[in-house]
C-alpha cells in the first residue's frame, strides 16, 4: 500500500513495499468487528509509520497508514 500523508507539516510518501517492517501487534480476535492489526514500518529516510487493518468497528475500518514519531515508534509493542 502506498499513500501520501502530511506529518509534522511536511508531505511524505509512505509505501509498505519499500519500507522495512519492524513490528507487529494485534488487538481482539479473528472475526471481532472491533479487532485490528497494526504493523510498524521504517522508511529508508528514517521515518516511521503504522499500517493498520481491522473490522468495521475498529480504528481501521479500511486499510490505512498513520505516520508516527520516532519516540512513538520506540513505544510500539
């Protein structure tokens, strides 16, 4: 998935196929409409983002990308 997002006042292109996967976490169980899965990525430029996918009642009802700071990326567990 590839999306352009604004983070800290600048536009960046985030691409899951070109970035390095550095973490993964899941919330809820399979089939749970509020459950979702997040994958943390790091770009070659040192930017971090989360790709999320989930059920209809989750924070990711459609597959999406959310930029995060390096500090937030360190707290990703």
